[in-house]
């Protein structure tokens, strides 16, 4: 991978019905803040052709963010299983 980030450090905002913003760690962070930080990393705007696609993306990402912040039981690179 070109860059790898801890999902718990990612900030995600819905900016509009078809526009979302993903903030990656590294923007304004102190040097040596840990693995996964990238100099100059900052907000990434995601624009979706349809509002429905944006909602589907949000559903997947928000549940992943919640799980990561709760300390999910899955291991890196592997799903928790079904």
C-alpha cells in the first residue's frame, strides 16, 4: 500500500447529499506522531454521482469506523467473519 492509516484516526463528514469528506491523519499532526501518518495528508473530498451511492458508502464506512473505535475483534487484513 502507498499509505496505511488506523481507521480509528480517520475523520469522516457528510458535506452534502452526494459529497463526503474523509480526513486522514497527518494534516497538522506533530512529527513522529506514529505509524500511518503522512506528511501533507488532509481532507479528501468524495463526490458521488448519485445520492444513493453516497448513502451506501456512508453505511459501510460508518459501521467500520464504529467497530474500529469500539476495538473490534477482527484482525488487520481479515474480516471478523460471518
